[in-house]
């Protein structure tokens, strides 16, 4: 499994993930396996679960799409690609897409490969509206860490909103550190997660 955390606000998105790839038996296959990608200046994507589909998508350049204008478009494209079995690989992927919406606000969406349709699509247009999803290994207390990420990220956004000058750069810096701290904590509890963390940011 893996640990991936995302945050999307009205004018920026962040995604973070560890780099360990493990077999179902728990045996480590790689400690340098990329699970989070900056597709272009508008889109971030992250995966947990099986690496089969990720490998095929990566080899076919799906994580480098300069012509994809929004995170909404990319989510639909990825879902149709995987849902229609264009990538015909056995997998159990959880997929997270974050970035700029068609209307230049924040957008986030996620789906599992067994879904019949795309779930949890959010358009973040309000200046207080932020989404901070986490995908954890099954043996980790997901609800605890989801609540932890939400509370910490919302506090940072609230602090910046009440500040005389909203500092997007400061918010991004603090949220990246929260992502890192939580992944490091989880890596001490679950062997399928390591302490080598990749992070990507986009701003608009």
C-alpha cells in the first residue's frame, strides 16, 4: 500500500506521497517508486494500491499531458481510460486528482478502480473552502489521520484568512510540512510506507 496526502485551495494544490512499493506479502519491491505526479501546471495526481496500472500509464506518457487544461478534464480522461479498460491491468488503485478547475478555482476528485462512476468531485470556489484528503494503508487508522490533516490544514488557511495579508507561499510551506510530518509518522507504524517523501505544488 502507500500513503498519499493532497490539499487543494482556490488558487493552489499540493500532493505528497512516500516512495515504497510493496508486494501483498509485505516484501519491499522498491524504495524509490513514484506515486505522485505533476502532470502539468494545472494538474496533480496521486495513487495508492497496486502499481500495475501506474506503470502502464507512466510508460505511455499519461502523467505528462501539457494539453490537459484542467484537473476536471484530467480526472474524466483518466477515469474513462481506466474504466474502459484501455489500460487492461489487474489493479486495486485509489486515484486522487487535484488542481485548477475549468473556471480557474480549485478542484479535487478521487475514485477507486472498482467504482462505476467518479465520486467525491469538489469545486472549491469559496475563500474558506479547502479539501485535504489522505489515502492510507488499511492497517492505519484512516479516520484519525483524515481528521488530523483536516484540522491542521484548515487552521493554516484560517490563520492566513484573518491575517492582514494572505500569504499563499506561507500557507503552502506550512501545509507541505504537515503532509511530511504525517507521512513520517505513518511510516513508523506501517512497513508499507517509507520516509522518503515526494511533493509537488501548483499555483494559479
